[in-house]
């Protein structure tokens, strides 16, 4: 793990990002005291269609008209 001061980090940011992208961790220090750490981002897993298949059920009448008394509560009748 490499430690650099803030001034060096500002002037070498592109190189530090390349190092981090290659798997290295970089600590940024202010007056010799570590204040931040640059680490590579974790890859996000891809979207998997059908992942919830069989666990979610939609009722056959999900889009049927509401009963008048239920509808009245939404419309303020």
C-alpha cells in the first residue's frame, strides 16, 4: 500500500487512479496523517432476469375494477 501526501495526490491523480485500477490501494495523508484511502470499486453483478421467478405471484384479477365502496374511499365520495 502506497502513501502519498495531498499535494502529490493532486499532481499525480491520473497515475494513482491507474495504480488503483490495477488493484493497488493508495493512502492519502495530510501532514503525514492518513485521511483517505483509494481502493478499486467492486464490480457490480449483472442484472439477472427471472431471478424472482416462482416467488412472486400476481392475482388473475389484479386489474379488475374496484368495488364501489373501496373506490369511494379514494375519490372522497
